[in-house]
């Protein structure tokens, strides 16, 4: 169907190539409309190609995400926008807290190499003062902890609102469930950093070892003591 202003398409949902056809039609509409001038917006001519290029890249990334369920390319195109999102809780915090660990991992992989000179997704704290690394430790998610620490060892020095560092939070997990994670974390820490974190006391005046002992996490306490 077509009128003087816009062309509309109807897709048969049973058509096997419906997805490819939709992409072709989206590209057609984009080509027809992207150079329309309007008096409501003023864009310098030298910026139009950059905007068009970005929109094209974003479109391709969205299509790849829909087709493959892999958001990596989409995150690459939007990571600066995600970093600038300043509302609480941060989007990465929600992904980790709600158990969307695959999405969280993909996002972390895309932002972990970004400059640490200005606060980004990995430095952003939630309402409990937890960075993504601290929240991952609290939930004993080694796969997330590993990718952050291997690229950003400096983030292990962060503490939450109760002055708990990463080892405090792991030592607090009941039934010695965090033993393997603690062992892996200790192997990634430098000697000085390991000693500092083990000696550090939270607002309850407890070290990570003392927390493990108070929770009857004897295996975790032994690991921390040996370090």
C-alpha cells in the first residue's frame, strides 16, 4: 500500500525469508528518508555522513542481535551511551542482580578496556555502594569477576558502603560456597594487594578472615589464612 507520503509493507509471518525481507525494506525506507530536509532540525552538512554511517552501523548491529542473540556488536555501537546513563540502579547492576549473566558478560567485555580516567559502567556504584565487581563477588559469579580483574585489577580496591572489599563479600557467602572463587581471586592478586585486602577491616571492624570464621566457613578461612 502506498500514499503520497509513506510506503507501508505487509509481511506474511509464515514466510521463511520474512526476516531478510524486513531488513531489505528497512534499508529501502532508510535510503528514501535519510536525506529529507526539515526546518525543525539544523544539522551541518559535514555531520550528515557521520550520522548516517552511525545509524547504518547501529541498524546492522541490531539485526545481528535479533538474528544471532549475540549482543556484542550492538554493545560496541552503544557502549558510550550506556556509560553516560546516570540513573540508579545502573543497567549492568540490574543485569547481574537479575541473573542475566550472559548479557552482563558481553557488556563487561565491551567496556572493560575503556579508559579508567573517567567513571564508566565498571566504576559506577549502586545504592549499596557496590560496583559490578563487588556485586559479582556478593553473588559468587566467578565468570564475571575474572573478566573484570584480569583487565582492571585496580577495581579490586573498591569497597561498598560498609567498607567491604571483594574478599569480605566472598567470605560472607554461606556454606563455603565461595571457596573456589576465593582461591581463583587470590591467584590473580599481586602480593601487596592481597595483603592489603586481607588486612582491611569493614565498618564492623572485621577482616575477611574474621567474617569467614564468624560464618563457619572454615575452608574459606583456611584459604585466606594461608595467603
